[in-house]
C-alpha cells in the first residue's frame, strides 16, 4: 500500500538531501523540499514526480537567517501542509582557523545547523505527537562525536544536534514519534567542494546515495543513531574510547595527516 505521509526535507537540491528525497519518494511519500535555488528545486521535483508519481511541493528558503526560517514556516502554514516527517539536512561547512574565519559566515552556519532544526522541530513536532505518528531525521556527522579543529563551530553544531536528537527521542518515548540521527563521515557531494576540498572516491568516502539509503532504512526501523560505512564506524569507535584530551589530535591525525592534507595552522612551519 502507498504511504500517506508528508515528508519535509531541508536542503533537498543536492547531495544527501536529494538522495533522501528519492528514498522517501520510492515509499510513495508526498514531499516538501527546500533549498535556495528555485530552478534546481523545480527540476528535482519534476524528476521525482515523473519517476515516482508523488506529490512534490517546493519552497526556496534561506535557512542561514532567522528571517528565512520564519518565511519557510509561514509558507508551510499558508499551504496548510501537515508534516509527518521532518528531515533536518540543510547545511554547509566553513573551513579554516577560528581566529581568521568570517563571523558573518559563522553566524549563517550556526543558524542553518542549530536554529533551523530547532525552530522547525519546535513548530512541527506538536502536530506529530497529537497524531501519534511521524518523526524527525536529523543529519549529524561523525564530528557529532569529536571536536572538529579547523571546523570548530561546525563540529560544535553537529555535537549539539546529537545531544538534541537523543534528548528529544527519550522525551518522545511512547508517543509514536521517532527521532533518528544520521552521522555520516566524508560523503561525496557539493559539501566539500564548496569549501575548496578535493572530492575523490577513496576508502573512507561514501556516496550521497549510500549515506541516504542507510539513514532512510535506520529511520524506518526507528533507530536512534545511524553511522553509515565501516570507516565512519571505526572513527566513531575511536572517538568514544580515546581520552577526551586526545580527541583534537585524533582529528588532526585522521582528517589531515592520514589523508596527506595540510592543516591550516597559525604556527606555519613550526613542528606540530
Ligand atoms: N558531505 C559530507 O562529507 C558530510 C559529512 C557529514 C555530514 N554532512 C551533512 O550532510 C548534510 C547535507 O550535506 P551534503 O553533503 O548533501 O551537501 P550539499 O550537496 O552541499 O547539500 C547541502 C544542501 O543544503 C542546502 N543548504 C546549504 N546551505 C543552506 C542555507 N544557508 N539555507 C538553505 N539551504 C542550504 C543546499 O542548498 P543550496 O543548493 O541552495 O545551496 C543543499 O540542498 C549537511 O547537514 C552536512 O553538514 C555532510
């Protein structure tokens, strides 16, 4: 039987969000997709309607500002959409030394990764609980489990999202509403190329499709946490067993030294 759920996915114009949209469309779910590029969203919606005969609504929304989040909430309310599943996926990274990164970009980063999931969940969760079904799928990161030097705010935001997800999950126990967090490692998408990183398949990378399929399956099974792929599982295991004081170095060795990438140190040329 076809699903009758409506699934809102933020950041569905590319990468993991787009592949999650395909997964939910295969279930027959109606979709509400957001991104910043109306043309990209329209093209995605058309593809999904044609391939899966599902209803797709799109809202162009800037989630890096409070005003943009308010606009999206207004659009959802005006369209009288009942959202059964909220997927908090939209996000971007900034990479570099905290002392030199641009504060305006950092504000947008914390807004898209913290305020947007918080405000959308706050607005949409009560109706899910009243209906006794539905859920929230948050997209965290392996950095939800460790610090992220040279992406300090990004790592902090993803740790916040892990704590938020697991807290909500416990509070919602017995309501019929599920909360899952998907914590991928390096995933081939526009995410890394936007921050100027190389994006080549490797033993530690996964495709957006692999990550989305694992997250969708875990969410359907009501899992608390999904860490897709062996390399990411290994990383998270390391982050959980190592002493806290070693974790910054752990990231330096796994994310930079092991991959032959220079870390943007302030003490250029000094021994690290
Ligand atoms: N790729 C990785 O290695 C990796 C690893 C762990 C976790 N993640 C997380 O996975 C999620 C999806 O990332 P991805 O890898 O699929 O990257 P992606 O291909 O760059 O997709 C990001 C999506 O978020 C949207 N978005 C970005 N900034 C936005 C803003 N300010 N307002 C509204 N929408 C915005 C983008 O829309 P536009 O097209 O309008 O920019 C796009 O649809 C993110 O939360 C990211 O932190 C990624």
